[in-house]
């Protein structure tokens, strides 16, 4: 090798060395961040469910939203989960901003916050939290849900506490939180929906998910208002007993996440896990804080069982994804009750699953383990995080996010930021 070739080769190798030495999870997490903001955040700062690989999507029209097409729940449409995904993704946005202190990351977190407030401002029905908006920036489906509303609370809380919120923003957020909660309480802790549906979903009950959500809302309202009534309600709620076991709500929190309506459902349980983490962060009583910690430890171990699902996803898979969600309108019929809308949506899903086999692969092997990774990383126990941290990073590094049609990998960015926060990895 002559001297010139030797020097050229040596310099090129030196320049590439940082790239080769980088943690694969760090590279993948940055790719995930880029893809979310390139393709999945709409003009109003609201995350949509799916796009093609270039970021193209056909949103429901105002007329389709009014008629409930493909169904009045908005299930399987591109604007199915805006409040849920925005609220949960805020954890990643705030942690990233705290790490980078960049104006760009601050603007992104603020955009998500404005999207959340918008979803609470698009209806004449007080306390309504919408899923997303149509082409006109306001039209929407008539029903939200407890799964949409709880993350809405979580996202606004994260922003309120972040140090990024201005006094005026904190005041606006508090007003939205109070007005929504007062209406949810008036309805017996049910989520407001538009006519003819009335309500959909509840925070009332004795499953872990209901218990953690309701307690967190009470604790949060005391935090942002300092009103004694919320503290009194919270402490009374802790000792209520019911459900199949007759346990108190504080005991239910101690056992953590449980799967009850299917074999595993990290992706819908994660809002309650986020609520339990919030309770742990907000609680000052050592005994209660220890209870919440135990629940988060139990949750992390259960969630970790779903992490290996990620490795079943083949990044080279070319299964067909049907972008034209309107094919489901072939099954459409008018709906006047929540039950009618849900029954229709289930029929449509069976048909759509056959037309779009790619959807099932992403939901089973991307969405579920990605949500599980976040559930693991919400645990405050260092030993538990060390036990599962390497597998979480392996999951993050596994996916090629440029080839995913659904935004439902967004949890990996928060999981990664928490790996950095807990010093389990370096950028």
C-alpha cells in the first residue's frame, strides 16, 4: 500500500469510527424520532395513526365524521388515536427537551401540547376529548374514550410540570383540566360523548386500569389547583373496596398491571401504568409511595415478557398494507349507540385484516412490544431497569422505522430517553 492510499484509508476509517461505535439503539431511536415528525404529526400538532412511507394519507372528510364512517368510534381510521398518542408521546418529547435544551425540541413539545388542548376544544359538549380532526381542522368523530382521555391528562401534566410551560400556558392547561374533570365527575366518571351517544368509557371500577387512572386524576387536580377537595377525594378513594377480590384501591395499585380482556395488552394498559408512575412521582407519603413502587416493579416484570415479540417482526417483510381505509365503508350502516358502533367496527376489522395483512404484523410485533418497553422503563427501581435494560435497547434497535406504516412505534423514543436518564446507555 502506498503512502497516499494508506493515509486516505486511515482517515476514512477514523471518520467512520464514531458511527460504527454508536449504540445501535441510539441510531434507531433518532430514526424513530425523525419518522414520527416527518410523517405522523399533522398540521395541528396531533399524531395520526398511519401514512404511506412518504407521509401521504387521506383523512376522513367532515361528512364522513358526521355520518360515522367507517364507524362512529373512528376505529381503523387515520385519526383514531390522536389524544392517546399525543398524550403518551409527550413523555418522550419532554425528556428529549430536558436532555438537549434545544429550541427545536421545545417547539415540538409545545406543538403536542397545543394539539391536546385543541382536541378538548373542538366540541360543543363540555369535557369532550376528541380523537383527531378532519380536513377542516375541526370536524371529528362523536366518541372519544377512557383510553383517549387518560393520556390526554398525562400529556398535559408532563408539559405543566416540565419547566417548559409558561405561566400563561399553565393557567390554560389548568383551566382545561378542571373543566373536563368536573364534567367527567358529574357524569359518574364517564367520558362525555356527542349525541346520540352521551358517554363512552369510564374511570370508575376496580380493575387496575380504572383504579390507577381515577386516583391519578384526583392527585393531579390537587397538584395543579391546590384545592383541598381533591386531596380529600383522593384519600377517600384509596380505601374503597370492590371488584372480584374485594381489595382496596391501594392494594390494587400494589399488584400493578394485569391483563384481563386478552392474552396481553400493554398498548392499552400503558396509560394506567403512566398514571401509576405519576402517582409515584406526585406522592409524598412514604407508605403510599412504596405501594406505587411495588406496583411499578410488578408491572415492569410482566411487561418484559412481551419484549421478545419485537424480534418476530421482519423488517424485510413486504406484506400488503391497504392505505384505502374506506374499503370498510362497504359494511357501513347508521349507528345510534356505542354498542352498534363497536359491533360494526369489529365486523369491519375482520374484513380489513384480510385485505391488509401488514396491519396485524405491525400491531402484534411492533405496537405491543414497543408499549411494553415503555411500561418497563417507567419502573423507578434501578435493579429492575438494569435487569431488562439491555433487552429494551435490543428492541429499539431492531426496527427499521422508515418501513413502518403505523405510528405505533412511538413508545420506543420515550423508552430510549429513559434509558439515557437512568444511565443504562449513552447517546
